[in-house]
C-alpha cells in the first residue's frame, strides 16, 4: 500500500514538472522591434575626402551622413550609416523608415570607404551603400552613385544581371525572383514603393538588363 502511495506521489511530481516546463516555453519573450531612429550630419571637409577615398576630384558634391535604424537578417534592430547627397538626405530617411516599418531586412549598411571605395568588395559583402565616386564598369561614364543620389540594397540577394553576366557573381543563386527569403526585393513590394513614391527609379524595371539592388534619382 505504501509503495502504491509513493508511486502516486512520484507521478504527481512528474506532472507538475511537465506543466512547469510547458509554461516556460509558452512564456518565452519574443524580441521586440525598437522604434526607428536616425540622425543627419553634414560631413566636414576631412570626412568628405575620406568618403572620396582621397581621389583627386576637383568638384566634390555636398555629402551628408545618415545614421539610421534597420532590421538585420536575423530580425534584430541594428544601426548603419549611409552617405548621400545633402539634398536627398531627409527623403532617404523617410524611405528607410518606411522600409523599416514594413519589416524588410537588410544585411548591413556601411559607407563605401570601408571597402576602399571598391564596389566589388562592397557587393561581395552584401553591403547596402549610397555614395561612391566611380565610373560604370567597362566605361568612362560616372556612375549614379557618384552624385550621391543612388542606393544599392542587399547586392547578393538583388544582383545586377546584364546579358549572361551577374554582379556580384555570388548573386547567381538569386536570379529566381520568386524565392521566399528575407532581403530580396520584388516588384511593387514596400521597398520599391517607398522609393518610387518619392520619384526614384528602380533598376529592376530596366528592359534589356536588370539591376535589382539599384535605386537612383536624377
């Protein structure tokens, strides 16, 4: 009789333990997305030179540094820095606030000087960037980025496809635009809409080639 009571007590304690574990799983807190924050700073002459990677450029454009929030690929609040022309700085903030609020994820946002002003290095690192004084690959024409009114977002997930070439080549796995992954830009999604509503153009609309990462304004 006593052994039966002991078994009942053990079984009762087992049930309590199971219920406690279940409660802990249910009550695990979900990470909370913080409020979007930003700051805009006019670059000093020294900082402008740094963002030009000390290239010998006679007429330099007025640049602004934007520190802003973004949601990284893990879904966590992060902060990055985007360099753009002063004239579009507030507009860019509004665009990225919209992108943030819709939950779109970005790998990282760093100024191009972190990559010695090499677009290739920045793309391979899947870095989102703005200003970069450079020519278009294979030509002498200045890139849209040279004027501070162009932004590339998640280059690996959103490659530039020209004939049979893919830039960066690491973006080959993302030619299929129907993939369901965070950070991939699709036609008429919140990223494209945020830019277009403010008069920006998207390379994903080009007819003979596609540059899914690229947004620009004239």
